[in-house]
C-alpha cells in the first residue's frame, strides 16, 4: 500500500507519479484513524464489533480490523467466506439471504471448522436450511429484519412470521438471533435523522427479539449496523454486535451524510490525463467507470460528485471538477 501524502511524493522508487494508472491508492494513516475512531466508540459503549469485510476484501486490512482471527466478521458472498476461511478466520456471518443451492457450500465451510452463520427471512428458506442441517451439525441462523422498509427482511412486529420461521428451523437448525441494517440512514438529511435511524434500528431489533424470547427462543445475537448509524447511535443497550464496512475508507456518500469529512477519505484512484476537449471544458483521463465506480450515491445528495471528486497528487480537492 502507498500512503497518499505529500512527503511520499519525494521518494524516488515509489512516487505516485511513477505508478501505472489507473491505480488504487490507500492512505494507511487515514484508514487506521477511521478504524480507531469506530472501534474506540464501540469499545466505550461495551458492544461487540463485527466488521463487514466486503468493503476491502483484504486480509491485510482484516488484520487491522480484528484483534484475533477468532473475532466475528461479516461477508457478502460465499467466495469471500471461503477466502477469509483460507486465511484463518474462524467466525463469519454471511449477511445476504441464503438460497438452497448455496447450502452445500455453507456446510463445506463449516466442515472445515468455520463458524459460519447465515441469514434468512422466510419459512421457505428455513425449510431448506432445516433439511440441510442435523441435530449433530446444525446450521446457525439469524432472522433478517426489515427495520425501515428499505431492505429485505421480516417486519419487526410480524410475530406470526418470526415465530413460524423459528418453529420451522427446529430441531435441526440453530436460531442464533436477529440481524438488521438501517438502509434509511443513507437518505438522512441531517444528524437528527441519523440518530433517529440508529435508534429505530436498535428498537426494531429488540422488538423482534422480545417476540422470539417470549416463546422460549433465547436470541443470543442481536446484530445491527450501517456505517452511518454505527457512528451516530445514541445507545447500544440490548445490542450484541455492530456491523459496518464503508467506515474503513469512507467515501463521498458518507461525507454528504455528515458521517466524515472529505479529509477522512482514505481511498482514491490515481489517473493520468490523456487529453483535453478545451471547447467543452473536458479533461480526459485513463480511468473509466470500471476503474472508478458505477455507484452514483451522491446523486441524491446536496452535492453530486458524479463518479468522483478530482484531487491533485497531494490529495487536495480541485474545486468545480467532477468525473462524469
């Protein structure tokens, strides 16, 4: 990794100007500061941390996020789970709704000693998981909740469906608890809305857990998380773990939400100017959307950065320029 800072620009062997482009650049000092910021907050609150590894997809960065290889983490694909299991991690949540054809891969990973938990939100999924499990080899499950109408999941107050799923998993699969993600936080217009989204995420999860516990299901895991709510939650009471991933690098969307400052963004793409269209005010670079991002998350925010803000080699924003 190369630290994107002015002091490194004077080194001869690894200057930014000498790199092939397009090239991904990570500012390690900023990344470490971002990690420390969230971990310090969660440690002070006494809540568990399950970083989402889908953002970096890197064991080198996972080592900075986790204290030991036995700490919990989340992934978004089974390929990621397989990769991190190969690297020695032992406790992962596959945080995307399961489909029956993937259960053989889940069992293969678990047979290697990986404590892999899956999520679901329907009786049909529960039936498939129960059929693939056994009392001696139960697949651990979290019921996914839709806490705000922005994601898949069971509505937190839908007692009938929650209990039907729990009953269907018995006796072969293992219900570990509930999981949700505050998708509404990405539409927040101010800090008050971020705080409200975080509290709704927490209370919704506790409501579902209470429904399950009232019928004898212990629900030891109550997992919540998004980068915005992780940084603005007024309370974690009753929550066992917080998941977040984007915070490692941050991005322009998080800046627009007020979660971070522009100076906190730890990841950028180095590109070379290859031409100009002076009459149109265009500068042509050698980095297209596949080298940058297809994500237009700032389009709904007060400042639309297109496919990215433009900086000089020292990381200073060049006003009035965006990637289109």
